[in-house]
C-alpha cells in the first residue's frame, strides 16, 4: 500500500453516515459531517505514560496553560458557594463571588503559601481564611484582614490578594485557565458551541457523579474511551466496529458509534473466532433486546423496520415522559447512539439523550501511574425548570467496582470492563522492550491527535 493511501481503509459494512442517513428523524447537520485526516503512523513513545520526566514537563508546561472544566455552574448557586478543583499539584478555588459573578483563584495563601481550602469539591465560605495565621480575603480575592497588621507595613494589599485564575463558562461548565495570558476559551472549544447548539448542555442537570481513582496514567486512562476498537474484545459488543472518527482541529475530536445497528460484514475482519456469539448474526429483534438502553418489552419490529428506529421512537416517548420534555424532534442518532466529543486535554462531552455522559481525566497528585476519572450523567432539564442542587460525587477507590453505584445501572459493568484493562496496560508499559505503542490509522487517530497537541502546547514558548 502506498503511503498516500494510509488512513483510507475502512471497516466493511454500513458506514455511520449510511446508518444516520436511514434514520427516521434526521440528525442535525454537525452529526452528518465527516472530518478525518491521516496524521501519520509512527509509534507513540511509552515513556510518555511512565516517565517522571515527561510527567513533570506536563505539570510545568501543559496543565498551567490549558482550559479545563473545574465544576458545573450549578455547583455555585449562592454567593459564597465554592468548588475546589485539583489537578496534579495544582489547586484552584472557583467561587460565586456575587449574584452575577464567578471568579477563580489559586488555592494558596499569599502570606507563606499554605493551601487555603483543604478538600476538593463543593463548599461554602462567606470569606476565605488561611488555616495557618488567619490571613483573610473577600470572595473577590481582595485582602479582608491581616492579623497583627502592624508587622506588615511592607505589604501592599493590592499585591497580596488571592492569585487570580482565568475563568469562563460554556455549556453550564465553569472552565479555568491558570495562564494569565491564555487565549480565550472559545479558541480551545473550536466547533463545540456550534455542534452543541442542538443539545445545550447548560440545560442539563447532574443526575449522577462518580469520581474513581484509576491505576493508570491520565492519558492511557482516557485513551481507553477514545476508540471503539476494543468493543468486541472488552465489551463483547459488535457496536462500534463501524464507528466514525472525526478530527475537528487541534483541540476537538469525535466518534459516533451506532448502537443497535451493527454490520456483520465488519466483524469478518476480527478473525474467525473473535465473536462466536454473533454466529449466526443477531436479528433486528435480538439487537433491540440487547442494546442496553431499555427493556422494550412491548415493542415488536415490523417487516422493513430496524431495531434502531423502533428503539429511538420508544425512547422518545418513555424518556420524554420521565424527564418531562418533548423529544419528538430529537434525531434517532441523538436518542440511541454513543456520540462522544473530546475536548483537549482531558474532557469528553456527549450530546446524546440516552447516553448523556461527560468525563474528565486528570493526574492524581504527584503520581505518574494513577489518575482520577470523573464520570457524570447529565440529564436534560424540563423547559423552565431551574437546576437542582447537584449530588455529591460518589468516590470510588481503585479496587471498587462501578456496580456499587446503583444509579449507573447496566453501565456499571461496562465501566468496570473499560477500567479493568488499565492496570494491565500500565504494568505492560513497564515490561515492554518495544519502546512505543502502535495505533490504528483510523480507529485510533484521536489518540494520535491528543499526543500531537500535547507536544504543540508543551513546546509553545
Ligand atoms: S501561611 Fe497563610 S496566613 Fe500564614
Ligand atoms: Fe469501552
């Protein structure tokens, strides 16, 4: 195969575009776009996942320069509500400082550097007080009180306010950037505001929030969610063999992975015994019963109909009734598919209704080999409803199972399967003589894009 053809090959069978094209309720235009480009096929160095040197470069030159979602706006409903966001060694306080203002500061004292708010997550403070000597700041970061002020004639109040962090909001998410000279959030969001105009995330509420510690570097952890190539081996699921992968620029990538509409042809290429449970291929009726999005006990599939269309229609009614919203114009794809956007460096947003997650992956403290994975389910809010108080995150340690979180239902097993591979991968990295990982040109292109952008950001002057 000549080099110019690399990246052109695709799985056999129906493409995602063909599946969406046959839907009853048509998808909004962004979902019909296709934007792949071949980005090379060199191996990616394993050192990037295991070396302290690379980790420290990320800490110095990646995390302090990029926009990251810290919390949801609904975490900050009353003046004085705070949210502490930790990433690696850094800690940022986000606060509702006034009815119409949200501000962010480094969580460190301007006297002798002590961390001010101890714990990550939600809180409330009428003012910020350092636990060491009691220096105190107003919610806008200005000095409120310095105990024994007589001893600090050299301290200029204006220079000893809390250290400000840039803060912007999109889709109900509060983003922070520790670089005072950072370009606006809009540059990093790229196509997201346009693509999510049909699925406004600000009109959603946190139904479930789970934060789990994972035994893998933050990049390996999130890369397990950037491709559907693992679906047969890890999830015993044929869905995803024909997933579509898109690169919208340096910061935003996507996959669309059809649920309840697999192509038996695509599975031929997985090898003769890869999926014995799919021989003979599943009927439309079997696909409907096993797609995981509902029971569909009352649904039958008339001749010429598909599991996907029947499921989408049934879900429009049942989910619409449960949530109190009208989903009659919501496309089949938004009703059933796994549509996943990645925003550099560590966030995933899903516009779908039945698969409505957001993810965030970040280094856990100083440890190269572990990470924190926030998993949120965002449910659409009925028209006119205000956001309820968000739930406290359920915190799971490395050994705990997602199935302990009842609200995740059938997804608990899926996330256990996804995260179960990670310890083995992090261990395998260290046992390898081969210095790099190898990526598929199409199905794993988002992982390559992630690494290219990491290098670009870290090498900026
Ligand atoms: S270190 Fe914070 S008040 Fe002294
Ligand atoms: Fe998975």
